[in-house]
C-alpha cells in the first residue's frame, strides 16, 4: 500500500468524523439558543398575561373605591390605568403595574402622567410576542365582555356624579348623585355575571399561554437533548477514529522511521555493515530502506578510498603550508633587502636635491626620487598584503586625539592638492562626543594608512574641483562610538561594473588606470582588510564622471585618558604647541633640543619621529642629527649609535625597531 493512499484515506475518515462532530456541536449550540429563547418567550408571555390580569383587578378595585367614596381621584386613576392598558397613554415614570396603583392610592408616590407619548396595548404586545390564534381569540372575547362592563360602569360613574337619572334611565346634565343606584349596578347580578365571565376568559388565556409556551420549551429542550447525544456520539467516534489512525500511523510509518534512525546512528558510529529489511514496509518507505542499504554499501566501499584521500590531502596541505611559509619568508626578506637600497637611493637623491643642481640635473634626480618612492610604496603594499594573507597583521590599541590626527592627515596631502589646484577640506560633524578634547583608542598607523590611501587616490583621480574628508559620529554606549569617515571627490568616478571589482587584489577600475595613474591595485584591497581587522567596514558610492565617495566606518573606545591628561603626561600646557614643534612638515627650522631639556617629552617626540620614519620622510634624518644628544639619557649611547648607523644607511625599518624597543 502506498503512503499517499493511506494518508488520504485516514485523513478523509478523520476529517469526516470531525466534520460530523462540528455539525452536531453547532446544532447543540442552536438548540441551546432555541431553548433559551423559548424559555424567555414563555416568561415574557406569562408576564404579559399576568400583568393583564393584574390590571383588570386594579381597574375593578379603583371602580369599587370610586363608587363607595365618590372621590374623583379614583375615577382619574381608573381612566389613566385604562388608557395605559389600551396603549393610548404612556405609563408614568417608574411604572410597575403590580405595585404602582397601590402605592398611588396609599399616597406613597405622586401620580403624574406624562404629557406626551403612547404605550403598546395588550393586543399589540400579544401579537408581537406571537401569541396563538386561540389566545388572540380569547383576548377578543375578553375585550367583548369588557365593553359590556364598561357600559354599566359608565352609568354607575354618571350616577355617582349626578349625571344620570335612574328613574327615567337617561343621562342628564344637572342631577343628584345617587350612590345607592351606582352601587346596585356594580354589585348587581348582570355585572357580577360579566365579571365572572371575564375572570373565566382571563384564566383561560393564562392556561392557553402556559400550555403553548410550556410546549415550546419542551420541544426546544428535546431537540437540545437529541443534538447533545449526537454530538457526544460523534466526538467519541472522532476520538476512536483518530486513535485508530494514530496507532496505524505508528505501526506503518513511525516504526520504520525509527528503524531508519537507528540504522543511521549505527552508520554514524562506523558500523557500515548494518542493513535494513524493508520488505513489509509501505512502498515509499520500502524504497527509502533499499536506498539506505545501497548508500551504506557505497559508504563501506568508499571508506578506504576516503581514508587514502585524506592522507594524500594532509600531505598536500603540509607541502602547501611549507610553500606558503617559504613564500612569506622570501617576500619578507626580499622586501627588507630591497627597501634598504631603495631607502639609500631615496636618501641620496634627497640629499642631491638639497645641493646646487642645474635644471636638467634636478629634473633627473626628481624622477629618480619619485620612482624610488613609488617602488618603495609598491614593496610596502606587497609586504602588508603578505602579512594579511598569512594572518600575521597585528592591530595596536593606543590612545590618541582623533581630531588632531585627522587634521595632520589632511596637512600631509595639502601640498599634493595644491599642486593640482584642488580644494582639500576637512569637515567635522558638530558632536558632543567627538570634539577637540576627545581621546579614543585605536591603531593610528593603520587608520592613517587607510585614509592616506583614500585621500591620495581621491587627489590622483580628481583633475579639478575638490576633495573632502568628513566625519560623523554614532554613539554605541557610554564607552564606545563608531566614526564614519567619508572621503568625497569630484573626480572621474566609476560605473557599477568598475565598483564591483574595486576591492579585489591586483585589480583597478579599468586596464587603462595603471597606464595613466600607476599603482598595483593593492591599496584598496589592503585598506579593506585593515578595516575589517579593526572590526570596521569600507564601501564606495560613485557615478561615472560625477565623482566618488568612499565611506570608512570604524569602532573606537573612548579613552579614560582625556586630552588634558595627555598634556600632563608629556609635561606641556598646549597641545597645539607640541604638534607644531614636533610635526616636521611645519617646523623644519625649530631647534627641539631646548624643548627636550625644558619639558622632558622624549617619549612623545620619539613616537612622532617613528611615524616620520614609517612614512619614509627623509627630513627625519636631519631632525635626528639635531636632537640625538638630547636623547642620550633616555636611549643611552649604544642605542643612539645604532639608530644613527641605521639612518646613515637609510635602513628606516631597523631604526623603527630600535625606537619601538624604547617606547614600549
């Protein structure tokens, strides 16, 4: 039997039984509502006829009171009660037929009829409540008898008021009250017979109403009991069918699935000889069991080959790791070996440019200096890329003033922008978090590397217009912020296809970029990797011929050391003074020796000096020669000689290592 057929059949039976249960429950609800309605109708009908009987009794009571006392108020009460019963007038406020007139006669409440309004007559009420034809016919007989009694009552009322001549048996306008005659009419045989007939008809109406409504209630209750029994039967049937289907489901579906689960567990534990016997299973599960057996057979056959492949892969992995290690060592050694002579070329060309040269010679030396710096930049990119690829790139976490750092970064590129007559701006968002005194923790070297790359590219690819560095700060919590650095230019821009490969290694916007502008295509790839190493991100927004916008987002921890603390640690009262005296791009003619002796800021000076060496700035050699004597107490004679020797040989990397040993 197929699983589909079994599931359809079982589901159909369960659904049918559930549907029958639902229908029966719905009918139970309807029958229950009908029983409630019948009971309410019975109560309402009985209240109506009982009120009617009570009203007739009250009318008779007020009639006798008037005939006995001749007080006009009883006549007024009589006619008002009759008008309410006939629906001619609206009942008074708080009117309740069972007690109202007794309270009025006892003068417990004041009788005041509304000026306007009507009420439903007894006949209208009965029709609205759907009284039977027999009941309405009885009511008709009651009204007929009432009309006869009213004629006698009118004569009695007139005799009481002196408006009826009992001798001539006619109504007069000016007569004498004859209470005795009025009483003889009310207590006479004819009136008593009519009252007896009226009482009988009212009792008959009550019995008819009671029988009819009782029958309605019995019918509704019987239907409720009938549907309730059916609902219980269908619910029990649904439960039995569902249980039966579940038991069958467990036997023909869950049991085989359990066996399959156990089989997979055995296979997972390495017992590849385990097999299933699906001969008695459903067609689909049988096919699944046979497929499982084939799979287990294939696994058993392939396991030896996989083990062999694993050993081969391990061997290949070792070979690849050794090759990678050798490549990294070769690249590191070669880059170091190449950078030493390159630094010498850059240094010698720099010194040559300081001497007297004719224009032709100066042009040649400038070309040599520029080419050597370009080649050194390529070597540095290759080394950084190799470190990132090998996972050996480390990120430092040191406190620094972010605003001053960005201002200095802009100053490094001002000359390049001025040469191309491009506007270079730095815009900072007004923020209470990022201000002139904000100190954050991060790696200034790597952040500078990214921003320098973005700014250099922006200036390189912008022929006219502007390049702008802007920042926006987002607060994460009390100790952490995220800063969004945006480098925007009005340069040549890029299309979407060029942007898609922009951050790939050894890739540029198009093939002509290298020819026109130079570069290896590593700068942005390295910048992207550095941003990710600092838990940040970098992206680009650009439109061809309309400029580009590079967005760098980095997290920073707000340092507990504020700007004033940095000043106190270095022994200065003015941060701008320190930057001005240390920054080689602004103060090449400042004698820093007095500064050291006076303020003892050698550590800060060495950190700034190290940054100049990392940027391969050859003004650092002259600065070192001017100030090395002031550093003897801090570095010692031996280390001064080693650093001087490294700088003479233009071995900036070795000098950086020696300075790091001191500042750590």
